[in-house]
């Protein structure tokens, strides 16, 4: 990776980025964080370096992130705020949010009723909230091209547009809980 830091809204968003991003070397993954992220203060903005190792090819890589001066932390219990702003993510695209939602939703479905299941459902709902931030106006049921960060994601839109239907995502969201307070 080059030295330009990626812009993140929170450490939770960085963790999800690692979960959703393919290895830059072999294009597989998943990427596993090697060590707790290090942080340094730089001109009022925080930066975080995250070293990861690819589980497929074993190669390490490193990502550098810029965080807001006061990144959000826990919302309630273990649930973390991903992005308190209305702006869509700049590191995880709409396609990756929908994949993260599906992974968390399936994990919740396999989990017995209890606090763990509820946490997974809340996290799945957060991923849908982030995906929905990419939609521009009420006229279009599909996200704009700018909501996709690479060609493989744009191909997914072309081949499976129904996966990206705003109405479909809103109906999934309605079945999931929202955090209290
Ligand atoms: Zn790899």
C-alpha cells in the first residue's frame, strides 16, 4: 500500500474494513490483524496503522488510516458506533456492507437466543444503515456508481442488480433491532 492514509470514521469501521477487504497480493483472504492497532497523534487528527496477515497466502500487509480527533467508541454493551455521520464510508463500499450484513445475519441465525445473538443482529443492522447511506435520491432504487469502489463490485451490480435494491435493503433493515438510546 502507498503511504496515503485511508479515511475512517472509527476503529470499528477499520475492523470491518479488514474483514471485508481482499488481500492486496493474492486477492483472496481473509486478512487477520497481526497486533492491536497502534495509534499516533498527528496535527489534531489521529492515525492508526493496522498490520494484517492474509490467511490464504500468509503475506503481511499494512494499512494506514486517518481517524477523527475524537473517534466514537461503544454505543451500548459491546456494540460500537461505526460512523456517526450521514456521509457514506470511504473505505467500505455498498457491496462490501451488504456482504458484511449477510455474514453477520447468518451468524446471528445460527446463534441461540441471547445477548450474543442480539449483538450480531444489531451489528447486521448497522451494516445495512451504512449501505443505505450511499443511495442518493428517492427516485432511484439502485445505488450510484460512486457507491462502488472497484470493478468487481460494479460487475456485481450489473449481474445481480436485485441484491442492491434500496427497497429490499430497507425491508431487511425493518426486521432487525435498533439500539436503545
Ligand atoms: Zn494473500
